[in-house]
């Protein structure tokens, strides 16, 4: 049996498969943007899609797991 020590993200005890996240150095690729106005439009569109998807997830979770548990999706919309 292997023993792991880490930080829990949930209350209580869980039994089941474990996923171990190993920290790696990440390389951030930098690119030059000539048309910043177009990039800002793309960002705004992505934010709008995200808000729509979060709203849909909230509604689905509201039906399936109740208001308390669905609230995580509502909070992410702030």
C-alpha cells in the first residue's frame, strides 16, 4: 500500500483511485500581436461564451444537485 500526503479539496474521506498532479515547469510561448483591437474582440467573445456556458452549467447543476452545490458555477460568473 502506498501512502500519499497532500491537501484535500473536499471535506470528509474518500476512497478510490488517486490522481497525482506533478508540478512541471511550463514554457509560455510569447507572440507578437499586430492587431490588438481584433484580439480584444476575440477576448470579449470568449468571455461571453464562457458566461453563457457557466449559466448553462449552473442551470443543469441546479436541477441535478441543488442550489448549494450549483452555486460554484454562479460564483464563477462574477
